[in-house]
C-alpha cells in the first residue's frame, strides 16, 4: 500500500485552524485591558499613562463563525482594493498591452546585451537591482505597502518572460518595498508615529536607519540575484514551476504575435482621460509633496503631468492602441505616487484610479459596455482567493479581541521582555512582531 505524500493544507484550512486555536485560548487565558490613568508627579504636572488591568474573559465558541463576517467587514477596504486591481489588470491584459510592453522591454534588453561591459555585469541583474532599489525607497520614504499589489500583478509576467519565476516577480516589488519599510528612513507610519509617542525629535537617527537600509538591501538583493540566477539556469528547480506554466506557455506561443492598430475608440479614451485631468489641474494647480516630516510645495505639478500625458498619449496612440494602454498604466502609477505623497490618498482613491484605468483601457480597445463589465468581473473572480485570505485572516484578531485576551497576551509578553534586559527585549520584540505579522 502506497504511502500518501504529505500535502501542505490549503491556505483557508490553515487560517481556520488558527482561528479555532485562538478561540480555545480564550477559555484558558484571563481577560485584560489597558485603561488610561492620570498620575501627578512631584512638580504637580499631571500625565496620562496606560495601565493594565485583569478583567473577565469572554470564551469564544460559535463566535468562530461570526469572526469571518467581522473580519471581512474590518478589512473591506483592502478586499475591494484587491478585487479592483485584479479587475483592472484583467482588462489591460486582455488588450495585450502588457504583452506588447514585455516584448518591447525584452527587445531592449537584447540590444543592451550587445554592449560588452553591460553584458559582463548582466543586463538582467541591473534590471533586478534598479527595480528593487526603487520600490525599497518607496517603502522607506512614504511607507508603500498595500499599494505594491498593483505592481506585483504587472511584474510577475515580466519576470517569467525574462526566464525567472513568479517568486522573483513578487520579490521585485513586494519584498523590496517591505525591506524599505523595515529600513524606514523616513517612514511616517512607523518611525513618525513611534518617535512622536516616545517624545523624540521627529525622524532623528536617520543616519543609523540609512545604514540599516543599505545593509538590508545588500543582503536581500544579493539573495534574489542568486535565486534568480539558479532559476534561470534550471527553471524546474523553482517551487512555482507548475504554477508559472501559463505565463511561460503564453510567452512561447503565437499569441504574442500582436497586430498593432489604433481604433477610433482609442481617441475617445484619450480625450476622456485628458479632459478629466484638465479639470483636476484647474482645481489643484499646486501640490504639496510630503516626504517624511518635510513638505515641499510644487506649483503647477498636476498641470505639468497633464501636459506630459497629452503629449505621450498622442504619440502612443499614433503608434498603437497597445502602447496607449501602457501609457495609461504608466501615468496611473505616476498619479498614484503623486496622490499618496501630495494629497494623502489611500486605498479608496487608489482603487478609483485603477478602476478608471480598467474602464479607459476597455474603451480604448473598442469593447462594448457589457464587454468591459464582463472582463472586470472575470478579473475580480481571478483574484478573489487572495481577497478572501485577507478577510479570513482578520478573523484571528477578531476572536482574540472579542475574547478579551489579546491585551493579556501582549502584557505577559512585555513582562517577559522586561526581564531580558534592554538588548534582549529589543530582540524579543522583533521576534514577537515578526510572528504576529506572519
């Protein structure tokens, strides 16, 4: 009788098991909460502090099932964001714009490989390093995190077409941005908040964090280059070999024989986008770019970007609808960065931006309204499992919070770290935070 090979459980099974374990914890761990308490020091100054107190726990049983609903409602913004990203890129991909962009990019790489010194270093290596450094800076300066999802969808097929796998594609964007997030040179969401709470000068110690950021990037990029080289030599060694078969086959098939053309609908899409940008420029002639704690006012920034779109949109349409859709994608990314840094955009505004990308791409490709909606729905279906993971995982925290035990667990961890000394507690905090993130 043949032994069955062990299979890693489905992601949903793992998450459900963690929720059940969390529910069991609520039966044995006492409840706790932090309350604000006022203290008056010797100088008569009253200060507020958080004080931990034990309370009755609330064991969770059938509430395990309601945790899913509450997890989805809590993470509704990110879930919708993921669905919109998948929907928009499905439309873009159906226009074969990404295929055209990848083919053009690969042609440029082949030309650059003829340059002796570039070929010695490795053009692909240069591409990997530059892309990872760019996204690492985004994470270090303005805390790019969830926004990387949009870029991941774009760069995975590019990485596979270059002879790598989807792990390299994810690393180019997601891993790089979070390495930058960890280095946190000017990250307002980590360093800014933490130093404000601690009463330290804002963004002090930037030199130390910059050195840490460089070290983290050297280690990460070196590993990705080593891994990418190994996969390119023998693609079958990739753990994603079977999963990446679709993109490999697509790159090798005759589907990449693209008929370049520009239908009249492309011009309609161009003028709709340009008109919208002109209106936005009229009401927002000046932009205040926030980098860390500093604010720089840039006059006529949005009007300037609108002018660039008008020029490059016109030129790309003269060439082909595929390059116009790529132009739309490029300026979507530009306006995403401008919106986050200049106008405080977050998931809601970014979702709207990519929804506009999907609709305008569909119009440009001469799709009917029903066809655009159909492709948006197909794209949302394709990425639905990733969106479900976000909602399900949030259920773990819901169970611990409603069981009133999460603060008790954090309190006991803090007591254990206090006994380890300053250096030991720093390491312990890092490990605990890493475990919680996982």
